[in-house]
C-alpha cells in the first residue's frame, strides 16, 4: 500500500486482500496505515503457502526504498491504484 503522494509504503501479509485493502482505504484499523493515509494498492504478490508469504514479507521489509520502488515500477510504472475492493 502507498499513500497518495507515494512517499510512504506499507508491506504486509493477509489471507484476504480485498478485505485488507478496504480496511486500509477506509482507515478502519488505527495504526501506521491510517496515520499515513495508505489508500493505494500499488503492488501485491500471491502465494499458496502462508510460510512463503511471510518469508517474502520479511525480505521486502528489509529492502532499501529504491529496491521497493523498482519492484513496483516493473509491474505498475504509474503507481496506479490496483483497487481490489
């Protein structure tokens, strides 16, 4: 997730992308996401195994900001909202 200015990113794992996207977009859960108004889904990956998803989440959270931006740009060069609501 990203905010409107694409200056802040959030990386997380969920078993229900539609529900979690809705929660972010509507600031349904107080915390980092609502504080920074993370309203755009700009990138996601799907996994069949939650253990792989968690491993990937941890990997991405340790990446430098530029690496994350480059990853997003490969599939979503305009940082469009992929809107999974």
